[in-house]
């Protein structure tokens, strides 16, 4: 069960050379977390292993983004995106996440591998209004319909801007 944590307005920033690495099983339970992950998220290893990765989901993150993430991974494609994560004490940190399916030597999917890097300030400034609108849509439509409605908004936003989600986030990451 995810702990009840009250978010603060205190941000922790990754160092430019840091990489947060984790692996999960097919259900999203953490099977590996590197030391940088544990340090910035402020969790000891024992509180992360075999726990759902959403333990660090910040309430400012639209569920529609995670629906898109899981839809992408279920197609055995890699996902790139900006994610605001929650620390154990309520503080937060932003990452540029790259998540890929993890296959064994026989081609059987065993889980997911994620590497997170420090995002640029410009990228975060660009995604915050988009995420706020998605959250407003989710609040209006409730937990059952909200994620699909906010994902539909994201899809329309991308179409209106003649881009894809991956192209958008990669261009923002490189800005």
C-alpha cells in the first residue's frame, strides 16, 4: 500500500551527471533501485524492493500520462517523458525518464528498465501548464473517466501542434 505523504514545495534537483536507475517486474514492482534513486527519493532499499513503482508518484502528475506510459510499454515500445516524483518526506524532484521493456535471452519480457536524467528548466516550464490542464480534466471527470479524458486532451494537444509525444519530450529535453 502506498504511504500517505503530504507534498511539500521543496524541490530536489538531480546533478547533471546523475542517473537514477530502477528495474521492475511486469506489474511495476521494483526489483532493483540504484543508490542515487534511494538517495533522492529518500527511501532505503528495503522500503522500495517489491513495492509498486508508483510509491513515488506525485499527485501533480496526471494519471493520463501514466496511462500513455503503460499503453506504450504494452506495445513493447520505449517511453520518454518528464515526471515529477515524490520523496518519502513529501519533497519532490523532476526527471526525464526513459523506460524500456526488459527481455531475457529468449525474448520473453521480464519487466521494465528505467533510466532517469536531470531535465532542463525550460522543459519543466513547458510541461507544467500541460500537466495542470490534464489534472483539471481528471478532477472534473473523476478517477474512472479522468485519465482517458486527460489522455484525449494530450492527444489533441499533440495533433494541434503537429507532433508526437516522443518528439515533443525529446525536443524539450534537448532545449
